[in-house]
C-alpha cells in the first residue's frame, strides 16, 4: 500500500458498539466487517475495549484502537466522543472522520462525514425521551453544519432533512447499506428447529422485532391482533425485543386489558443469529411504526422469505411493493394489512418474490465502494457533488 507515512488517514468512530445491538449498531458492525473484506485503503477505527459481538482482527484494511469506557454507559461513550476523541484524532493525524451515528465530536480537527439514520426527534418528538430530544436537537444541527457530507440510508430521511434542516440539504447523499448474509431462506429453514425448541414457539405466529419505544406502535398492533385472534384461534403474537422492567409492566398491562395473556409471547432480546429462523417461522412480520428511517427488520424478514406489514417512511421505501402498507394511526388499517398477508394466495406470493428481488439492491460491497469515494472527496474538501481530486 506504499509509504505508510504518506497514506491518507481516514478514521471511523465505532464507540457506539458498547451494548446489545439494535439496528444502528448492527449497521456499524456490518460495515466494519464489509470494510475488512473490500475496503480499498486503511481505516482507523475507534471501538470500545469490549464489544457484544466479535469484530475483525487487525488487518491491512482495519486498524482498531480499543477504548476503555466506564461499563456500557451511554454517558461514558458521549463523554469519550466529545472530550477524548478530538485529541486522539489530532495525535493520529486524521484527515477525515466518519461519525456513523448522528453526531460528530465537538472540536474535531479534521473533515467530517456523518450518517443520519432517522429524524425522529424532529418528525415524532413526542415518541422520543426527553434526554434524546435535548441531546440530538442541541448537537445534531451543529454536527450537520460541520460535516462535508451527510449520509442517509433512504431518500425518505433525505426529504425529512430537507424539510426540517434545509440549510444542510445540499450536503445529503443516499447510500444504500447492505444486509447481513445470515439473513436467507436457507439459514432460516435450517436453524428453525433449534430456535423453535429454545423459545417453545407456537406452531403459527405473527412476529414483532424491535424495542418498545412509543414510535414502534405496539399498543395499536396489539389491538389489531385482537381482531385477528378472534378469526384465527391458533395464531399467536411473538414480541422479540429488549424490555426494561417498567416498559414490560406497561406492556403486560395493555395485553391483559385486551384479554390477550394467552395469545402474546414476550421473549425479550434475542441474539442476532437467532433472527433468521425466527423470521422464517413467522406467518407475517409486522412493524407498523409511526416512523422508520429504514426499517431493517422488514428487509431482513423479506430476505428470509417471510411476508411483512409496515408503516410509512423509510420502511415503505426500502421494501417497495413487497410490503403490505398500513396507516400506523389506524387499528383498522393495520388489521386489514395483516389479513391481506395472512390470506395468502397469488398476491402474497407475488409480494414474497418481489421481496427476494428487492433485497438484492442492498449490498455491503457496493456500500463500501461508495463510502470510499465519499471519504476521498471529503479529504479533498469536496462535498457530495464534487469530482474526485
């Protein structure tokens, strides 16, 4: 790779990989593995000293610096990003930093690229915690102003940025991410028997995957399922996702109020390697969120050959015609979309075929190639529309 002291120095902040992964962390994790496979130049990566899932080892393409954080505290991660990372970037001589989770470090001494996954704090602030609203509304605008390029995963998020932060709209580019290769019909089929035993899964079930934040719209999904449950007495709803104690108590209260105690299973957070089988075994995967920047669980489910129901926004865009659309504010609309997918027939088979075709658009190798071009342009001081230097 030539003279090491003359090589451009590109850096990547992966300090977010400190706890059980959700969609954002999975994207960061998969990007690092993809860069290790096909990245065209070295990338210096700052990661926590311990990560829930293994990362690639030191290689010509990835230079990992392990950073000790105080446990898995989010506050410790934020403090490290703003107080420690700028100095480390200066010591490393970094020319470009990619911040893949909304916020760039204050005082970073290099050119910046930032990825924005969604704009919930602007589009649906009532569904966000007060802490998130304050932090992101304070730091996100200045991060986006400081960035050379803003990367998003869907045109929907690009439109939302133009609407809510028009001053940065000319810096936004959509770069489709990939889907992890574990999500396939074959992996779902071969792994199902073990997963069925592990969770004592019902013979027929609908599946929800995600956290139970208000924007995920679980109460309305439960009310829609109550209608379906009357029609299909052997069908259950399986909810897979991390539940804090108070959130679980509230959810169980809603379930009891609807008389669904025997029809809804809360199985908690599940490891990623379990998901292909969990998706494959489901009759339908439902994610009627009020808002999704991308809707990764629906795309993963399609890759495993399972029918999906989803709300508007990024999820509708990335799944295209393969998803049964619903109005997330209408229980009747969610119920109708579930009925449509459960009914089967030619329309469902066509949607499943479209889904398997749609997932081919999402490639980590292509994503890495596009990001490498963006890194080079940022180093030259150019934005998304500029030619390479």
